[in-house]
C-alpha cells in the first residue's frame, strides 16, 4: 500500500471531553451570574414582568444543563464545518473529478497525482492512492488483469477507510444532544409544574396568576430544549449530507480508476 494518510482534523476524544466540560462550566456561570443577577428580580425574589432572563433562572438547575447542551451542539457544528470543509479540498469536487477522468483517459498519471496534490482533501487522498497503485500494477507484468483490478480496488477501499471515520467523527455527539435536549427540557417543565401545583396546594386557595407564572417559567425549559434540538437536527442532517456527497465522489473516482484499468491495453 502507498504511504496514504488520512486528512487530519477534528476534535480528539480528550479534546471533545474537555470541550463538553467547558460548555457545562460556561452554562453554570451564565446561569449563576447572568440569569441569576439581582437586577432581574423584584423585592420578593420573583422575576420582573417581561424579564425572560429572570424567568429562565426560575427554571431551575435543568437550565444550565440545557444551555450546555446547546453550546455543545454549536461548538461541534463549527468543528464539523471546519473539518468537512477541509476534507472537501480546494475547488469544486465535480470539476476535480472531470479533470481526473480526462487525465486518466489519456494515461497522464503524474498529472493526475499533481492535480490531487493541488486539490487536497479526502477525495484527493483517495484518488491519489488509487492512481499510484494504478501506476504500479500497470507496470507489473506478473499480474493478470483481474489481479490488477483487485489490487487497485483494495487500495481504494483502504484509502477510503482512512478518510470516512474522520468525516463522520463527532456527528454522534451532535445527534445525541439533539435527542436529549427536548427530553431534558420536558423534565425541567414537569418538575417546574410539580413545584407550581405543590405551592398552590400548600397555599390552600387557587391562585390563577401564580399558576400561570409558574407554568410559564416551567415552559422556558421546553423552549430551550426544543431550540437545542432543532439546531442539532439541522446540523446533523446538513453534515451527514455533505459526508454522503464526499463519499459518492470517492466512489465515482474509484469507478473511473477501475474503468481506466479495465480498458487499458
């Protein structure tokens, strides 16, 4: 196999763990020092009318966790955007593939390798590995046609296997946060409503204004959770589609290489 290396980039496991911890710490700090600032509350300690920051604080300890989840989604979305953009390489993938096909059709292998070095990215890495293997097997008279095809196909598969994990790396974190954000928000809402009804029960007489206030504070958790979930789902689907596009380009490039080998004399 050629000296193929995967495109570097993305958070490692430890870096991802540190990033999640930092997001949690920031969420707690925002909750305590910004949302919990005395300016958001009246003399009795209730959130001022129309002060949503104070209402968010009243949502309880679930709020900093929801804020941390939202920040994790944003952080890893930015990380995936940078990494996948780097993996895509320079220029348009379709134009790069047309160039490679044209060069391979005229057996200009060195020029194809130079085009890969210029384009860079995951697609270029896979194509470069395939072209180098194609050069090797074409000059090896000890191999028959089927052996040459199998050798190039194996090289393409190995090169692709180095690139794909990097492309899909950390997407599981985004989809996990998107899944649990709404659930955490609902937990916060249920706990808030339990507190509201318990307070009304202790008071001995129904207070519709207090009940409405308690429910509105509880629903803040659901709103934050849904926001984090929506952002997470959109990010995951967007990056998944980009990974699929790059994977399709790799498959198309591999087909062109194998076709060139099959049709070569």
